[in-house]
C-alpha cells in the first residue's frame, strides 16, 4: 500500500513543477501511477537515488511555481528522488529561502542588514508589510529590496535603492521593477585601475559573446591550452596568488594538489555564494563580465583535469545567475568549452559560503560543514577531488595566464601580490567597487570613496574587525591587516560616520550570526545565541556592573574560536569584540 504523510496529494501545479525538471515518471517506482507491471518488478533503484543532488533545484521549481513548498509537493519530490520525507524536510527547513507555509504570489524582501540599516531600511520595513532579509549584496545602492512573483512565468527582480513609495506600489501590484535597475554602474577605480580586473565592466554588452571576444575574451583560454596544464599551474604558483574568498590559501598549491589526485573524476566548484554583509564584488563581476567567469573556470578545469564544474550563485542574485547561465550557453554553443558547467542556485544560507557546506548543498543536503581532514582536494564534492575557487580568484587567473606569473607578482607586496577588489559602502559619497594594488593604505581607499567624519570602519564584513580613525593608515594587505589583529576577509569596507549608532550595529551583527549559525556544533549554536543575549543586556540595560558580562563574552568567544567546526563560529565574535574594545561602545 501507499504510505503518505498528512500533507495530502500534490496539486497539478506542483506536479508540473517537479516533472518539468525530472520528466514524466514511467512507473510507480519513479513516483508515477501504479501500473500492473509495477507489482512484479521494481524500476529505478540506484539510478533514481543518484539524482539526490537535484533536490534543491526541485524545491526551487516548486516554490517558483506555487510560492511555497507544501507537504504534498515535498512528498512527491521525495518519491521522484527516492528520499525519505523526514530527511527532505530537514533539508527544506534548513534554508531560509524556502517557505513552508502558504503565502501570496508576490513577495517583497527588504534588506535590514548593516548598510541598508544605515540608509533607512528600518523605516521602510515599518511603513510596508515586507519581509526582512539579511544582506542582499546591493550595499553600493542601499537600501535594497528583492521582489519575486511566483507562477508558471516566475519573475524576480532587485530594487536598489528602494523607497517607501516603491515598496508600497510593488506590494499593491504596481508596475513591475525594471530589470535594468540591477545593471551595475561602472565601478569607481583607483588611478590606472582600468587595466585590472574591472577593465571590461561597462565596456561591452554582458549578454553577447561577440562583445566579450572583441575585447580579447577567451584568448587566455587559448593561451592556456598552448602552454599545457603543468605550465599554467607553474605560472599561477609563481604569481603567488592567494585566494580572494577570505581564507587566503595559495591558489597554485591547491591547483597542484587537485591535478595530482589519482581518484577520478575531478570536480571544479566556483564559490559565488557571496553572503558576507557589505560584500558585492562577485555580483558586479558576474553581472557585468559573466563570460570572464566562464573562461576562468575553463582554464582552472583544464589545468587541474576537472571533468565537470559547478558555479554556486546565491539565490539573491537573479540577474547574475541569468547572465552566467547565458554566458555558459553561448560559450558552449560556440565550441569554446571542454568542460560541462552547471549553474546552481543557493537557497539563503550564509554558511554555504564555507566550501564543504557548499558541497553538501549541491548534493541535496543541509548546508552543514564537514570536518577536515580530509580536505576537498582529496575528498570533496561527491567524495571526489575538488577544486574550489572564488569568483575574484578566477578573474585573476586570466591576467596571470595572459601576462605571466612574474608580472602579476610584481604588483602589490611580497606576501600579497596583485590587486584586490574592495566593496566600499556606508557613509561615503561614492559607494562602489574599487580596485587597488595590494598594500595600498586604507586611508587612500577611503579618500577615493569620499569618506568624511569617520567614527569607525568595519573591515572584512560581519566576520571582520572594527578599526578606529587612528588605524586607517593600515596597508590593505594580508600581512598588514594581520599585524593589527584585523583581516581583509571578503573585501568589505563599511564606513560609519559620527551619526551611526554603533550599539545597534553590534546588535545587528550578533543577530546575523545567531540567525546564520547552521546549528550543527554546540559552541556555535549556543555561543551565537548567548552572545546576542548578553550583548543586548549590556547595551540596553544601562545600570549595573558590566565587567562580569564582558568576561563571559570573552569566554564564549574563545570557546567558539577553539571548538567550532568552521569559520562561522570561529569568527562570529570578532567584530563584536573589536567594537567593545576598539570603539569602546559601552562607554558611549
């Protein structure tokens, strides 16, 4: 007999959403109707279970079509993929993007994270019935919102900057936001920066391959094939390129490890799940120069012997996702790719920026980090050797292959070579994406952006550290920031002038980490919650001795750093600790 949950049967729209991705089932064993032959032999089996990695795309398809994921729809997806319903429920409930209760066809999310909060997001949320959202990666045009309309012709748009009137009109069913609002403006660059990573931004139509090729596109890939894989890895190693995703691991060493791995197949993953508050560089690169992302992936795959590549793009970047998908299709159609590249859509989980959590997400599981070792270069996606690189890292590879590793290493400092992209936002006259040579003083970057009356600078995003006005001469290099106990992190630079309420900023950071902790390990799950509670008590209650709470916060921070599985828990207290010690927020 058929065993069902209390969800009831799926609707016709839900079935159409699932079948549109998987095709029509042939038998009961594949989720279809019972046929006489099904009583005598089973079909599918391992072949059906091998499609487990399609769970998140299926959940997106259901929600795009109906606005939420019902129990009936989830059960049907489970039958199609041969997944236990309880396990699938654990997945769908993990990701913030999926709704488990009915909602309207039109949904508006307003970002209330650090930068948008400074720009008046709280007032917008109070004025209209909109959902609050963590950072949408549109900090350069804050305050920002994301609107989506479910149905057979699903639509999603970014609105930035958004006003109360725009938000209210959108919710009333007014004019649909123009997609061109999301087209990135030409970034502000340091002098001479036009020859760097951003040289093609606004220089061609990002939806046309011929425009990219006219600017020299895919010449680096052709050059790499002429050089050979070993020579490419040598050049990347000579360039001393450190990963631009935040961990700063030597790229050449990682590539060499994957190339030498004997287990097959090898996988390539481009991590574009850019969710650090204050960071938007990958969005600009993917929206304005998507073919370069594809070319960088193709070079990395060639050098390391990867047979298939995935680019995991956060769900809140609809335009970036569409343009990268278009770039992959056009490059493949032109015969330029030797590797299959699949675009995967995230589902609203900051933790999936951690590489092993990202692997689990692609595999159709909860985005929880794995213990290391083994490391991804040995046992990564689907248990195979995997190369993981950030979008900005792959952009640098194009220049290294074209100009040579030595030329790349001649820019910047001895230990931090090349240029770096910085996302400058907050209280500045010219927020945007800036490219400067490694080692450039932070003061020079702030001057380019037009920062004045600085109270504090948050360097590295929510997982970074606050700097005082006296510290802005720090060189923007890995070793320079390390010397003062800070980090470059994801390249976020958020500026606060004297009008900013730093108590509220610290509370928002604490709430962010409490929300985004995956809950897998106790130090992070409990520590982020207690951190928020203690901080709120300290900053809201003005009476009493705070020394005991300060000591308790320090103990919790140390426990999270020492015992958390991944970088989220290990860095969740950084900004708060620096806010209390550097900025002396409690004294204000």
